[in-house]
């Protein structure tokens, strides 16, 4: 950055080469800082724009009632939890949220983690070891991939949503002590759905356990029947954190053995209070889901009219990928949209496979019809 090569440490010199390579291949990434709340309309770099790349699907991230629940808990409980939950960091706000989450997804218990990343690492490392097998969809979230690697289990990566390939891989479970089949419920970069019913049946037949990471489905669709259910609180609930839900036994075991939970400071009580409020709003205001579905339909119908090709969807999800292939093309389209006041991030490798760089457009219940129509016009102009 400062250019004075002579003073660079050996590490910085190596990193400079690597960073230059990323720049040359259009894979360099930067951030834009938002001022104020992260709602659908926001201010970024001093400029107002409409956000079409957030995971705030129900429009709760900037909801005043959720913020008030956090403020109220801050007044009562302060900021930090001060320690891991097994030491002295477990607050009654955490306990209340865990109960509400377990009830919302129809499981015996839930365990609150600091993030979805921590939840997936914690669960896989706790349940799997060297004599075990993990069968995983190739497009699973990076945290499931890293959790699987960290566990030391034999890792079989299966072609995307290929039930026959899952069945094949599961023949290896005969040689394993324990087998887990892991899949995203709604795939984060494609918006398509895992074949949960088929995978469930395969698991029953082979004595394997199904883990579904429902980060993008939680509170938008019924929680899938999976023995291990993982979801995050930072997406549709607009807060932060994650949870694992399942049997009493599963949760008690994770409390003993999930290292990313045991050795990590419990989240602030206020964030648990906020998430419980967001959960309650999401459940009591089904019109948010209805509005989201209407927005998805409006976007897809409009895209078809403009000749913008989106992949077919078995069922509507808020994730609408516009695959452009080349990363330079995706970056250019994203920049043009931003100039028109629309924020749609370009998603590039390694987040998505090589040659599938894309605009990942996401819809929210908080978008208006005219915002969607204007985005479509801008998209059509930016792609031509
Ligand atoms: C976002 C996401 C995660 C990570 O959750 P965080 O709480 O953001 O760490 C895990 N899995 C999937 C499928 C996700 O989309």
C-alpha cells in the first residue's frame, strides 16, 4: 500500500505479490461502510441506495421493536456476558431464547452459538472423528466444509443435489463408526433447495444422521425434518448468532464437546433479547412472509419480461442468482447498478465455483414494488 518496498517484511512482501495477483484477476475484495441501520434503504459512502444483496429477508434488521428489545436488555443486563456459558456467561436471556427457538422449530432443545460458522464447526468436530464419514453437497456453505475438514472424518463431496451420488457415497458408511450427511437447506449462492425428503430416507436406510444448515430457510419455510438442525439469527431474524436444535441428548452432548461453544464467550444477553423479539415478530406477522413471496414473484415475472435469464426454481426463495460467468463482467454490472443507486454485490470465486461469477440478488419483505421494478430496468440496462 505505501509502496516503500525496502521496509517491507518478508511476510508483507509475499502478501503484496498475492494481493497483486488477486487484483489482476478481478478477485480483489473491498468493503463499503454503511452509516446507520442496515435496512433496505441505506446510506453507503455518503450515498443513498437500495440494498438488494442483504439476507435481511423479513426486513427485521432495522426494526425499531427489535432495537428496543436490545436497548431494554442492555439497561437490565449490560453489554458483555463476561465468560463462556459453562463458566458464568449464561444469562436468562440466552435460556429464554433457546426455549423459544426450540419451540419454533419443533425440537426438544436448542443451543445458542455466537455465529453460524461456530455452530457448524462445533457440531461437526464434536460428532465426527477419524473413524467416521461425512457426506456433503459440494455447494455447502464454507463453514460446513471447514467443520468437516477439522473433524478429521473421511470427507466425501457429492455433486450438487445429486441423490444417486449421495446413495453411492453412503455405501461407504458400512466402514464408518458414525456417518453424517450434511447439506444446506436453501443453498446460499443459488437459492435452490436440498432434496431433504430423499436424503432423509437415505439416512434412515444407512443408519446415517442428517444435518441441515437452514440459514436461508429459517422463518421463511417449515423447518425440515433433520436430526441435527442448524440455523442462524443474522439472516431472516436480522440479529446475530446461530443455534443448533435437536434432541435433549444431542444438545447435552454439544454442551460437553462442541469446542467452538465451550471455549467461546457467550453472546451479549442483549442480542439474545433482540433475537427473541425478532422471532416473535416473524411468527406473529405472517404478512411479512407473504410480502416477501409477492416480491419474489414480481421480480421473477419482471425478469422474464426483460429477458433476464434466471435459473428455474422449484420453490421460490429470496435468493435470485444472475450468473454472468466471468468475474470482470459481474464486477462491471455491480458497479453500474451502484451508480444507479442499487447495491447488488458481485459474487466471485472462491465463494462460487470458477466461471460462475454472479450477481446474487436477494429480495426482502421490505422492498417496495417500485424498487423492484426500477432494479429490473437498471439490470436490463447494465447487462446490455
Ligand atoms: C451465513 C451462513 C452461515 C454462517 O453464519 P454466520 O452466523 O454468518 O456465521 C452458515 N451457513 C450458511 C448456509 C450460511 O448462509
